[in-house]
């Protein structure tokens, strides 16, 4: 079983790696979205390995189901066709600066991760869905209510922003 | 290497890919995709840290759930902003959107 988990971890890591490279380097935005969806599914697999099944299902439901459909709508509504605005490669200076930022941040963070290991167990703890629900209604109730207010405000704001005024203008 | 370190390295890969994308992409939709990538890496890091150490595991899972909700709200708003920009400027290139109006 231990070996099976290691194989699964390797497979998910490969999916995440290939997906995120595709997501940031594809010329066509639709292909980049396919890469993003592959990455999100890989992360859902990681959540499964971490013994948080509920989060894995929510990841698939919210990200793969809702957020990626939203971004597809954004691609369609802006008519960014397949060989569209990302087709021309970025200027060399921009690429070099992006690589510099990635190297600096990656160097510092990986140095921190590798030199300051935290004592951790290989067996993730189990949190039942019942406990999660009680937590949402009990100690973290305020955050739960606030996130629903944020979602409501963002929905109303999106409608208000995208509303086409027919009269007046 | 401890299991937590491996998970955090995977999360770091996602963060770096998103960072590269957001500084190199030319359209707003491409930048939005990179932001989602970075947010997901953060979620993976939080859950791994909460599940594999004696920390409060419930808090970690609920925190990641809230991050997902915020990402959905953010994607909604950015979609509306992109639609407005596409209507007004005729393009979603970030370099074209450079005029302010008081």
C-alpha cells in the first residue's frame, strides 16, 4: 500500500507539472485552459492522497465545474480565437524578467523548505465531514457567513459591471 | 525527505508556474488562468501542512474551502471586468488598457 501511494503521488505530480507548463505556455488560451483543468484534477488527486475526500470533491465541483466554465465564457465573450492575441511570442526582455522573478522567488522558497524541514507524519489525520459541518456552523460561522456575503456582492457587482445600458448613452 | 516537504515542493511548482505566467502573458484571460494556478498551489500547501502535522486539521480544510470560494468570487468579478474592457477597448491585451478617465 505504501508503494501504491508513492506511485499515485508520482503520477499526480507529473499531471500537475505537465498541466501547469501547458497552462502558462500554450499559444491558444483554450489549450491553456485544458492545462489548467488537468492541474486542478491533479490537485484533487493530491487531496485524496491527503485523506481529505470532501475537499477533493469540492475541488472538482467548484474549480473544474464552475470556475473553468467561467473562464471559458471569458474566452468566448472576448473573441480570443485560437490563433489570437497570445500567438505572437512575448518580447525577450519580458521573458527574461519573468524568468528572473521565478528564479529569485523559487530559490528563496525552496531553500526555506529544504533547510527547515518540519516534523511531519506520513499518515494524514482523518477529519469527518460531520466535524467539518459542525465547524462551519460553530466556531467558524462568521467566516462562513462572510464568504456568502462576498459571493453575493461579487455576483451583483458582475451583473452591474456587465450590464449594457440601452437608454441614455 | 519528509512527505510534507514533497507536497510543499509540488505547491511551489504551481506557484512558480503561475508567477511566470502572470508576468509573461499578454492577455487578461491568460493572467486570470495564472492566478487560479497560484491560488490552487496555496490551497494544496495549506491542506498538506494541516493534515500531516499535529496542527488543527479541520481549520486547514475549512481554510482551503474558503480560498476556493474566494477564487470563485474573484473569477466572477474578473470575468465582468474583462467583458467591460473588451467592449470598451476592443481587445483584452493588458498593454492596450492604458487610459484613465476621472
